[in-house]
């Protein structure tokens, strides 16, 4: 009985201390410091595993698509992710994708400037996707300081953006938010889907030290003028498993002649997406990113630091953006 009482008292003391510790101001890391450290830890060389599947039909008479999107069935997809410190509160993570065959050899022409993650603490606004090709400005100034995450298109144009906090009460840093978004490229391109056109995303980013995970619980949605109709639930995850930096050597070489152009393109988009007006795109062929890729090839061998070359490149970038813009 004495041992039981001693154990009970020790357990109560432990629980009391554990309960009090998180609420002590000195034990908390600021939201800014927590987020900055977590975002910076997402950089490096990774093997990437994308996996998505439908779980439940939501529209009457819709039959669930049983296909599984599995990008690594016949190859290995890898990404080098590097950071640019744009300002004290803003960190941009650029993904550079490439693929190797099952013997580890680079697949020709697989290198690609993939999406960017633009993270910003206490951003004054964000661009909220509201309908296919349409984004409106959402003011964040009246809300608590949050970390916004903007996912860009291949040419740095808008895809989706939302804001949330990095949790203080989990073993591993975790951030989550909900966002309405365009149909993913994997669905319209790889899976050939035309029966829906938007996605309601719930995203969780979890950092596990050397690796990190993006979990998604999504609803495929048909967006029409009369409203939105849910089509099917989908779950998925993007695993980023750290591998030796040497395995991303080809990606780093791919970036070198293009990095100055990419930085200028980001600056150009910043001047367009300044929070003053909404943004609406035109759907046209060739797609905007294809024309921007062609422009990149033209200028990647030129000296972007030269004022004349820089001005010419930026004027051409703005022209392409305007050619595909409604307002």
C-alpha cells in the first residue's frame, strides 16, 4: 500500500508539472521563431513520394475513381529545395524537381523549376482563390499574426494561399490551414480528369527533423456559376525524405544559369500581386508558363545584372503576365 501511495503522489506531481509547463511564458517559443526555424528546416535534397487516392463519393450517382496517383512506380522523383530570405518576415522555398530511373540515372530533360512555397509571417494580405482563374485580396491586418503559405504555379503565378499558426503543443512542428484551390496539375494532366475543376484543401505540414510530410484531406469540387458541388473526398500525402546532397548535384547545376532570371521573375510578380487589386487569368494556348519558359531560355545566358538586359527581361515578363490577365 505504501508503494502505491508513493507512486500515486509522484504521478500527480508529474502531471501537475507537465500541465503547468506549457502555460509558462518562458517555456514558449515565439510564433515567429518557431515558424522561421521550421520553414528553414524544409530545405535540402529529398526523395519525394506523392500519393493520392479517392476515399468517398459525395455526388449522387458518382462512382469513386479507384486509381491511385503514385508518382514513383517506374522512377524516383527527387527535389532540391533552397531558401531565399526575401525579408525579415518572408522566406521563399524554391523546389527544383528531377527524376532518375531505377538504376539511378537522370531521366533526360526531367529537370524542372517546380512550385515555390512563399512563407510570410504577419503578412498584410493574401490572394484567396474564389473561382476558376479568379483570386481576390483578403486583408489579414486585423487578425492575429499568422504564417501564410503561398504555393505558386510553374511560372510563379498564383495557385493557392492560406494562413495558419505553427502549433506549440506537438512533439514535431506542425502547421495547417484550409484553402480553396484550382484543380491540381496531377489530376488535369496525369490523370486526365475533366469532371471537376476545383479542390477544397486541408493541408498539414509536419517537420520530422531530417524529413517532412505534407498531409492533405481534400474535397474534389465542381465549381459552377450556381454554386459548388462536392464530387469526392480525397486523401494524400507528399513525403520528403532527406537524401545526400550529392544526389541533387544535377539540380544545382540546372539552377545556376537560371537563378538570376527566377529572382527577377519573383520580383516582377511581387509588383503585380501587391494587394491592391484582384487577379483573374485568361485560359489560352500555349499556357502562360510555357511562354515564360521560352523567355527563360532566351535570357538564361545573358547577364541579368546589366541594367539594359534586366529592363528588357522584366518588360517581357510583364507583357506575358498581361497577355494572360483579364483585369
